[in-house]
C-alpha cells in the first residue's frame, strides 16, 4: 500500500499560484519546444508530399470530389472517440497529432512502401494480378498498421502521463486510424470519380464513385479505426502493467496487439477473394461482431474509470483535500457537465477552465491511487500524487461550489413520508 498525504496544505496562497514549497510543473511546450517544432515541420512536409501524390493520381477534380466525400465521416468518428475519452479527456494536442500523423506521415509511408513492394513483387513474379493480391493481403496490412502504430508508440513514450490506460490507447489509435482512412478515402474516391469520367458514367447509384462511397464511408468507416484500436489496447494494457513484471511483458503486449491488427486487416482485405459474397459474409459475421465487442469493451472501461473515481477519492475527503460531495459528483458525467455549466455561467471562462482542469486532475488522482493500491504505480508515484493534489487545491475556489451544485442537481429526491396520524383531541387540562 502506497503512502498518501493525510493533510491538505495551508491556504496561504492566492488562487492560481502554487502553495509554498511546491515547484510549478513546466508546461509541455516549454520542455519540448524544439521537439514539437521539428515534429510539426515533419508532419507539414509529409502533408505537402501526400497532397501532391494524391492529386497527381486523381487529378484536381477527382481530388476535390474525393476530399468532399471523404471528410463526411471524420467529425463523427472524432466526436465518438472524444466522447469515449470524457472521463479523463486527453489534451487536444494529442488528438491533433494523432490525426495529422495518420493523415500525413502514415499515409505517405503506406503509399510509398506499398507501391514499391507491389512493383517489386510484380517484377519478380511477372504476374501483376498475384502481385496486387499479395500486396493487398500481406504487404498493405503490415506496412499500414506499423505506420499507424508509430503514433501510438510516440505518445506512449513521450506523453506518458497522458497515456494512463486502455481507454487512452483506444482513443489515440482510433484517431490516428481515422486520419489515415481520411487520406486513403480521398485517393479511392478520387480514382473512382476518374473512372466514371473515363467511361462516361454520370453521377448516380450505378457509378463507381457511389459504390466506393457506400462501401468505404457508409458500410465500413470504422474498419481502419477498428484494426488500429487493437494495437492501442495492447499499449494500454502495457501502460497499466506493474513495472516489476519486467520489460518483456511491456514489449510483448503492444506487439501482440499490433500482430492482431495486422491479421484482422489482412483478413478484411482478402475477403474479396472468398467468392462472390465473401466480402459481405466477412463483414456480417466477423467485422460487425468484433466492432460491437470492442465498442462494449471501451464503454465498460469508461464506466470502470468512473467507479474508480467514486471509490478512491473518499480517502482524500477523509484527509481534508476534497469536499464530501465531490467523489459523488466527479463520478457522474452529468454532474460534471452541470458543474462546468454552473462555473461558466457565474464565473466565465476562467472558472470554466478551472473546473474542467479540476475534474481532470481528480480523475487522474483516482486512477493513480488505484494503480498504487494494485502495485502498478511507477517510482514517481508520490511526486505525481503531490502534483495532482496541489493542482486540485489551487483550483478549489471555483470547483467546490460548482461540484456541490452538480451533486445537488443529480442527488435523488428525499423521500416524503406521510404525516403521523393524529390521536383523538382532548380538552385542555385545567388546574
């Protein structure tokens, strides 16, 4: 059992300033400014190159048509992953990085590597049809899933505090794959539009563009995210694995997730070779059930995080760090939302920011304590716990009133008992 502070700091500091003896945690861009600039430049260069390649293959008109159609599922998928991450939302910069990596860097790697490998196989075997089949079922899954997994690995290594569990792995992997699918859909839809232009097929349900749109955007917009989420699950399990279990397990778990993603991707790509209705059979009997299972797992893990908040934070209430109603309010997404609305209404943007950060820090504290109780916390457990407690204490001026309001708003109504029956009336006693 790890050691936990048993008393709150003295209130001898102004709101927004660290308490005496605390060292402010440097911001991300202050510590990683040079690295962030280099990474942004790399992604921008990759984006420019992939834009030129896709436009060259589809033509300007095909590119614009593909872009307009491919962007349609993106907001829905991003919103779904952000909804899943509501209990302890990761920074938006991680979401932007993951999407940009998938859409730019991973897509560029995939286009170059897949084209090179397919041409090499075609030259070696002198059989273009077998080269295309082998490239789609073997080369593409390995290259594409490895390229997408690189984003998850980077966040896992360099933004470790933002990668605390399986839900974080699912979100980062899913957003990365959403970006990758966005660029790939532009290419496929743009080429389909070019085919329709060459054959003189007008817009309609019988066009190649409509068929491609139906298969890739309507039927299976979740395909790429589903594959890569398996890699994210592997990294997420590794993140919550106790450090004393050895490095081998922390390496093998992400690798197992990556291999599973590659296998599922290969099975999906090869389904068109299983006969006339092989694609639809694989879709109905395999893809949809796996998608449902992964969705259930993600929602279950999110609910488990909320239970951890309700179960772990009362220890800090007893120590004086939190108000008695806060674990109840922080364990409810509805109460959290009402608290943020209350803060924004009465305190403006500053209060809203403080309450939002308070909720995030409290959730991180509860999950950290849960890992500590199970022996899975790292060597910096005490330091990290103190940082989170200090962050809560600095924001309590805004947060306590807002969370108290949220707790009252969702509290079940008190039962109303009927009045006790009155006995027979007696005349007043006279002396």
